C-alpha cells in the first residue's frame, strides 16, 4: 500500500467518526511517518512502512480517543506541548486565562505566583515564558499530570522557575509564594454527560467537581480572600450566576468576569486585597 492509498483508506475510515476526517487522517499519517503534515505529498508514492501500526492509530481515533493523546502533542499559545493520558488536554479558551493572569502580573509587577491544578503545565510554562523573572509554585493532586507537567517544564528548560508540588490546593504554600492565584480547576458539575472523546479518555479528577461544579472555584476564592491576594480562574459558561451569588455572600465586590470569543462567560478576576 502506498502512502497516498493509506491516506484515502484512513480518510474513509474516519468519515462519520470525526468532524474533520481529512485533516485528522493527515495528522495521523504524518505522525506515523515522523514528518510534517505539509510534506506528506512528497511521500505520496512510497510504500507505507508498518501499515498495521498506522491503521491501529486510525482505529484508536475511530474509537474517539483524542488525537492529542495519540500524537502526544498539543498546541497552546503558539507552542507545542507534550501531552499524554493522565493530564487534561489544554483547551484554546484557557489561553484567555493566561492573558488575564499576564495582564495582572504585568500591571502589578508580580514576581511569585501559584497555579492550582497545573495539569499538563501549559499555563505555568506559558506564563513563565512571558515573564523571565517570574517564579511559580504549581500544585496538583494527580501524579500522572505532574509527570506530564515535569516533562514540559524540562522541554522548555524552566525547572529553575517552576516548582511542582503534589498537594491539594495551596497546602504548604507559604504566603510569600503566592502573590496571585491562577487556576483552571475542575468545574464540570458531577454527573454531567460528556462527549466520549472527553468523558471516556480525559481524567475525571481534572473535569468534575461536586454539586453544580463550583465547589473548587469557591474554595479557591476563599483561599484568595484568606490570604488577601488576587485570583484569576477559568469557569464554566453557565457558572457566572452561582459565582456572583457566592461573591456577594462573602462581601467580595472587586470581581470582573471575562468572556471568550463566542461571548460566553469563561472566568473571573477577583481581587480580595481590599475587601
Ligand atoms: C481542568 S484541569 C487544568 C489543567 C491545566 N492547568 C490546564 O488548564 O490545561 C484541573 C487540574 O486540577 C487538578 N486538581 C483537581 N483537584 C485538585 C486539588 N484539590 N488541588 C490541586 N489540583 C487539583 C486536576 O488533577 C487537574 O490536573
């Protein structure tokens, strides 16, 4: 079988199973061949080596495994990150969390921040790259996620500025280590049905939070209030009302919600310094 034939056959196999079958067939084939997708044409007439191995990848994708877990790569904020099962795949909307945190860090000249729920490390690595003097303590309860974050920190040579800790929330994080809390915590209401690509493959401790999904968000705001520091958090598009009620119940007025490009509520910046 030639490379061109394999592309056609995999395209047919992915039709109906994924949204963009041609693109994904090309990504999988390029991954299998170890070349750039734009250079596939150059190999068109060559015999495909290890065709069985390639179609095993196609089969995994047909079974809804995220393509990022298959290729072990994900793009975030213009860079390529390592990703693997065990860490949430960073989402494009989380780039807004980075932007909001970055603008606060810049305005206040912050030097030491903490990320709760580091996952793959995409947020902390991106912030550390944007601010060469910034130091970050990044926590997570998942050993698998921390191993993936450690790999990204190694690849971007940031081990001297990002410290990973396997703790819950801010356990053991000293006051002077957290001038700002950044977090994209689990916020999907427990029991919500998710599409198979997400629900069957991504770690549930990265997705779900008890009740209406705001439990961790609320806990993080409480911690920010106790410490008198600002917090920037991502949240679900439908969580503005419960979070507003929570802020009101704690007497917190200095909050701004931010939206994504589709106009959906996506997160908030809260400053508890003056409450
Ligand atoms: C939605 S993922 C975010 C990952 C990454 N920061 C991102 O934005 O792509 C949430 C992360 O929080 C972690 N997590 C869940 N509960 C936690 C807790 N109590 N303390 C610290 N991290 C927690 C999960 O293991 C997961 O890695």
